[in-house]
C-alpha cells in the first residue's frame, strides 16, 4: 500500500511539473494579448481626439477613455497607461516581472494614424504568441 501511494505521488508530481509551465505561459500570453487588444481598441479613439483637438489628450480620462483590460478566462486584469509626450500606451504585467508592452503612434498620413507595437522583457516563447511586436531594450 505504501508503494502504491509513493508511485501515485510520483506520477502526480511529474504531471504537475510538465503541465504547470504550459498553464503559466498560457496565462501570460492571454494577459499580454488582452492588453494589446485594449491598446488597439483605444488607438483610433486617441487619434480621433488628436484630429479634433489638434493635440493628444493629457490623460485617457480627458479623452473619455478607460485603459482597463481583462482576461476573463484567468481572471487577470490590468490598466494601460497613456504617455501624451510620447503618444504611447503602455502596460506592465504583475505575472511577468520586468515585462512591458508599448503601443505608440508613429505617423499620420492620408490613411490615418499608424501605430507601432513593441515589447521588452517578455519570455522567449513570446515570439510564438503572434503579437506582431518588436523587441526593444
């Protein structure tokens, strides 16, 4: 009976060791994707504000916007920050220390405002997350 419990504990430990990193990565990926989706949702509204007022809003609230984002599957939330001087939205992640996502207005032509996505500090596997973001230092 003791051997059976020992084998069972060993099997459970192995399953946890294999599954836990994949679950953690899935949580990180969905949190980052929720932030990027929120940035993409806010960007046209910020650009419209700039077109109307001839300047960027000092805060998201000034433009009547909220930078909150939420990953319902994992119950993770966050808040985008607006940096008017750089025309940039950014997010940091509690579950990925040192990581950040940036969404910055780079030009505005006939086609409207163009935005560039960049990131720093995301795990190596983030290159497989299809974020279309550059890595910056």
